[in-house]
C-alpha cells in the first residue's frame, strides 16, 4: 500500500506529456487508473481511464525545475492509495 499525492491527467493530457517529455531527460509516463474499486472513492477526477503520475515531478529537485512552470503544474492533485487506483500486478 502506497498512499501518495498524484497529478491527474486525462487520456489526451497523458499522451501530450509523454510526447513533450521525449525532448527532456526528465520523462513523465503517467499510469492508467484501472483499479476495480476506484469508483468507491467518490472522487470525480480519480476514475478508471484517467491517468496519474506522482506529484514528485513538480516538487522533486531534478524534475521540478523542468515541469513545475509548465501546464503540468496546473493539473489537479489528489492523494490516494495505489492499491485502490491500480489493479495488482499479474504474477
């Protein structure tokens, strides 16, 4: 269980940030929300099909200077448990 703060991306925004990050050494690769219980959170932005990335890309010493002043810095942030947001890995 990892509770952390997440930037929330729509599918289009996730695609855009992946493309934009190709030109930097500081890649952002949002992960799709696919957890079966995510609807139980009652949070309209944390829904299956949207994407998230750790808010560390805005506040980290390496990534922050690259991304915080871009449109990524204006994305909504929510705190959630990764066990709820994502399906467990297939073993």
